[in-house]
């Protein structure tokens, strides 16, 4: 049986800092969840009220030094560290503030998070989770809270780190809930309401639920985030009782890949986790662990290691032991050609590109291809000099978008039917985009797709959509200064700039008929408008700058669409153009594409 231990700390009363109201209760609720619902064996609990467990510097350092003096856990074990209280950044380092922490003497009275992670790693557990609701210090002169240095340390040490908000934001306590917004969402997500068994699913729940709670009670912004590297950390199962078959299958793929790459320790750790999630009843895991033991014996005798590629059909001579594994799926890439045009619409450049993707099996031979979109910062909106721009594309601003996966194409009729069991499209064809779908229809599709696959799918935020559409370009279209109907399906009677008139097809075309952008996404301009998550606002004043959806506005009924369509003039196909319909609207030129978010 795996060991599950934790530390839960909540600090309300400070000697030198403004007191908090609900940090103690946050820690109490977290301790209760870990013991009763998650089944943890041991939880060290430190909060106000009991002198021996008072969260001062001496007690907390003694705990970290004494308990973590030597390794006492192993593969498949878990150690969680939860802290709710004040946090500070000093000389480029992140610190947790114990009850006697002095902001004027941080190095001597606070506890560096780097020290905490170093001690936690000594326990020997291969899964260490750091949960920090500590970004509450509004008074820092530089406006930068904890997170930056801790995130870097987490990446280096392989510690899963969950932060209540971005470094420049404030972590809110909610009087109406008698809790912090973050801890409310965290326990919901891990518990029976969210059933977020994996790091990946918990991350998605927090990124949606925390902003929702804060907007409802404070009308402010708070954006949690998760660091889980290497990528297989995002697949780890936090709460086995809520793990799905898809969660376990993903862990198996990671385990096979680790074995194929010769990393026996990691492969064994992952198989042990598969076994724990399956309550010890997974034949693949039992057999794989036995084979790893045999492989170690071979290596101990100095024999050549056996891999899936070295023994598959080579004719074993009888020496040693055959350990053929199932083929390990690699992250595939696809090749495509990107074209650039001049102001008259003539192609002036062609380049070959590649992009990573994964294919989701929807059954009956139908797949959904999801392209990896790297994170980055871009200028959202259009400059005043751009022809035919609208005022709602202002003001331009820098937006930082975390990495994610996006549908290679708009959702097709075949894909929609595979998930929803029907096809509402007017222009029939399995490879044509589905249309005549409302915003609510698209959201329901994402919900059912998530349930079927065990992966979290949703509509893109408006920022994600424009970032993905531009693919590093700053021109009106990702092709350049204009478009033609050889490149995009729109009403060619109404060209853009100096481009000539072209075809008006009067219907949708099969997805993928036209050249993609530099990210490998097809039909981001034209064919069908695509729903986004956001509520429509008539300018970008106070809009999010972190890539998240803007979910507040004058009319929640009006939702964003992007990209133009077969019915639209060329100007409505610009990267920055914004359009809106009532969420219940169903038109022949409106479809959608989905995203799945990547853990950073």
C-alpha cells in the first residue's frame, strides 16, 4: 500500500503582519479532506491556538528538519504540503511567513520556499505536491508576489506546485464562504463535486472555478496555476478513488514510454501508481513490474538491456529473457506548407513547417486531431492603421497565453455526430464543419467529449483564439496583408485591400482544403464563424491579459465569435475581427473548434 502523508498549515494571527480571517479554517478543511476523503495516513497540522503546533518559524523549521532527516517513503508514495497564510518575495527569493515572520527581517524570520521543497524531496516519495495559498501581500512596492522563483525550483526538482494566483495578483478571502476562494475551489475540485483525480483535470477546474468565485463575491481577478514538469507529472493521479479508466490508461502510456527510454525507475513508479489507482487489480501493471525486476537482474549481470525495439521480431536465441512490450506511442508530428501573400494576394513565399499533435479516438473510425500550440505573448487587437478595423478591437494590449492544444480543424459533422448522436448542419458532409450549432450546443459537446475521453475539453477563450490564429504574425491575416478565395472560403465579391474579386461558393467546404497557418491550424479564416467562451464586451478596457476568457459583461447572453465565414466579406475574416450573436443562435455559418489545455 502506498503511503500518503501531508503537512497542513494555516496562519491567521501574525506578530508583525496584518491578520487573516480564514487561513486557519482553510487548513482545517484541507486536513479534514486529506484524512477523511483522500485517505491520508498522517497529516501534520499547524495553526493558531495550540502552542506545540503554533505555526511559528521555530516549530515549522523543526518539523521540516526532524521529519525529513532521512528518506522514509518510496515509489508510489505521496507527500503534500499545504500552506495558507502570507507570502513575500525578497531579493529574488520566495518566502512563506510564519506567525512570527517579520517583513523587515525576512531572511532571519521567514522560511524560504526553496528550503521547504529541498526538505520535502528528502522524504523519498516520487510524488511531492506543494499547494500555496500565500499570495496575499498587497503592500509590496514592486507589486510582485511569490511564485516566480518557486515555479523555477518546482520545474528543476519535479515538485508539482499549485499556486492560488499569479505573482502580480491577490488571493482573496471570501467572508460569505468563511474561506479563501482558492481553497474553496481546491477542495471542491479534489472532492466529490469535481472528482478531479489527476493534476491535469484539477488544473482545469481551478482555472475555471476560482475566477468564477472571485468575480461573484469580489468582482476582482484571481488566476490560479499549476507547475507540473516533466509532462507525465500532469497525468499523476491525486485522488485514486475518482480515477477513470482514461486516467489509468494515460499513466500506462507514460510507463511504457519510460521503459522504452530505459528509465526503469520512472517506469516502476508509474506502474506502481497504476496499480494503486486500480486497487491492486491491474494485470498489465503486475506483469510490467515483474519484467522490470527481471530487467534489473539482467543489467546487474552486465547483460545488454532488452527494449521493445531490440527484441520484437529478432528471433530470441534462448539466452536471457524476452520482455517484449507493447509499442510506445510517440508524440507525432505532421508536415504542412505555409504560404505568404503580398498586398495584391499573390503568393510570395512558401515554407514547410511541422507541428506536434495527438489524435483522440471518438469511435467508429472518427478521430479528433489536436495541435500543440506553444505558449507566448502577443499583441491582441488591431492597430488604428489597419483597414476596416472596428472600435471594439481596441485598445491593443500585450496578452500572455499559456500553452494549449487546439483542434486542427473546426469540429466536423462526423465528429459532432460521434459525440452528440445527431447532425444539425445545413450543408451536409462528414468532413465539412458542423454548423447551425448554438453556443450552448458547443459547450455541451465539450462536456460530453470530456466525459468520453477523460481529458478536459472546452471552447477557446477569445485571447487563445486570436493568438492561435495569428501564429506569430501581426498582419491583418495570417497569410499577410490580404486573402484570396484560393486561400480562404469567404464571399469573394467583397475582397480586402488590393486583392482581386474571387469566388463566392455559397456554402461550407471540407475542412483542410486550404493552407494552414504557421501553427498548423486550418480554416482559422473563413468557412464558419467559431464560438469562443467569452461574453461580448465592446472594447478591451479591463480585459484579461493572461489568456483567460472574459466572462463578465453587460449581457451574458451575447457571446463572441471569431474568424469569418463562407458568407462573410473578407474584412470579417481578419485575425482581430470580433463578432457576436446571442448564445442560443443557430446559423448556417456558425460552428466551433475545441481546445485542451496543456499543463505548464
